[in-house]
């Protein structure tokens, strides 16, 4: 089981101190948060993608590359990468490069996001959002697995004899999660490819996403990837922890009131009715174990800790409480309850490499000489399949 944290990269005023951090402060604080999570022994750090205030992270790959250079073991991910408004060719290139720089400590979550204006900002039609997600990932999937790609689709210009560079590390693409809170087509897509499905278990009643998760599991089995219970499921959440429950509610109350959604209920009511975990370490443990009871065995649990204006020092304290008093108990309890044979985590890069090559040699793509324009022949690499004949533009 993987436990970690994710950030939506909001820049929010601290309701207690009144301080509003600058973008520069939040960017440096996020690097420190990721570094601290790595040192504390958490498994995953993920960052979202936004292109509007009050969010700072418009470039997940740049930020994660900096974090990769300053961490040693934590898995890096996104929450989410916008598959609808980013060019899948650029996603293929950028995340393959990040995979190399992180030495395989990378997966990514793809999603449509929740900011309506982002579509016209990038020249896309929000009414085509689901179609964009489906087509763009289909292309991304091929770009990471085929040295030479010919492509015709609805939403981007055609590709003829195209090679995305660099190739994925060891010629093994990063593991992909598909994130959704409402769309069965995305759950179907995740199941079709045998990828993971992530439900951001937040801002909704307890168990709200169970029908979508169950559907994904059923379709995962339908497509022959394994038993339904073997499908890769991740859940989000939000947590605030203190040694004593009373202190947790007291300290978190002004930050909860600082939320942009205007909830018409008290913090106590909200924490009871939703997956948000507020309280002592034991209360957070019990709340998280209830997710396993609702959704069945799953592989990844992420919490948002740094949102709503919580100051950096408090976020670091939350990481320590999570890593020292919550996660060790959850690791033991959730594994003890896990059904036989159900995977405890999505496959790591090392496991994917082993599954592809076994004891054989690992591919290290080495380019052939060409003019540098992807049109010099059907074999861009010295070991490319010579039968993969590209269709090049005609003069």
C-alpha cells in the first residue's frame, strides 16, 4: 500500500496570521514539503496542474524535476496532468524526460481538471472534453510504445513517421492513473488499458465514488487484465491531525472556514459526513480504514495537507504525524485485511522492467544518424523494428 500527499498548489491567505504568501514562497515551500515527505518515509508526492490564480503550478514537470533532484526514494506523480488541453506529444516528451531525471520514480495521473476557462485558453472546446481525453490518451499510449507513429485524429494535426524523444526510461513507459470524479468513460478508458483509476475522495459524501470504482473494477476484469479486485485503485482525501482530537478541531476550524466553497455545515458535521479526516492519529486511522471497508482493497492513499492557507511549519508537522503515527499502523492493518493475491501497490518502474524483460537485456535506445527531422527513415534507433515502415510526407 502506498501512502502519500498531494497538493493542488493553491496560494491562500492564512486566516490566523493574515499572511498571504507570494507565489515564490509557495513554490519554495512545496519543494520543502516534498523533501520533508521523502525524509519522513512517505511513498508518494503528487502535484496538480492549474493555469489560473490562485494556483501557482502551471508546469508540473519543471517543479517535479527540481524535487527529483532533491529527493531519494519518494515516488513522484501528478494530480492531475491535463490530458485535454495539453498536446499529447508534449506530454510524451516532457514526462519521459522527467522519468529519466527521476530515475524511474515517476508515474502520472491524467484528468480533465475542473477549471472551465482552461479550455478556450488553450484553444479547446469544453463540450469535447471527454472526447479529447479519450483521443489524446490513445495517442500518448502509442507514442510511448512505438518508435514510429503515424496518426490521424480529430483534435490535432496528423503525425507522419513521428518519433517522440527521449524514449521512456528502459523503453518502459511510466505507470498511468486516470483521475475522475464523475465520468464513466474515463473509468472505462483506465480499465481498457489496464491502467490505474484514481477517485479524489474529497468534497463528497462518504462512499460517493463507490459506483464509479466498482464499474472500473468490473471493466478491468472484462478486458482481461486480472480479477476485478486486482484493479489498481487510488483514493484522495484531506487530513488534519493533532495529538488530541479537541486540538485538531480547534486548530483546523479557521482553515476549514477559509475554504472557497462556503459549506453550510460545521466542521464536525463535515468531517463526519465526508472523507475529510480531522482528529487524533487514531481517528484518522479509523477513518482511512473505513475507506477500505467501503471501496475494498486499494493501492494508493493520498492526502491534501497544505491547502486552505495552512502555514509551512504546520504542514511539516502534519507530515511528521502522518508518517510517524498514522501510516505505520495503516500499513499493518490494511495489509492484514487485504484479500490474498490482491496487489498492495501499482507496479513500480523496476517491476515493469522485470515484467517486460525478465532476465534479458534492457533496451537502451540509441539513435541512428538522420537529418534531425524525423523523416530520414523508418528506423530512428539502431534497434528499431525495420518492419515498422513510416509513411512520410510526399513532396
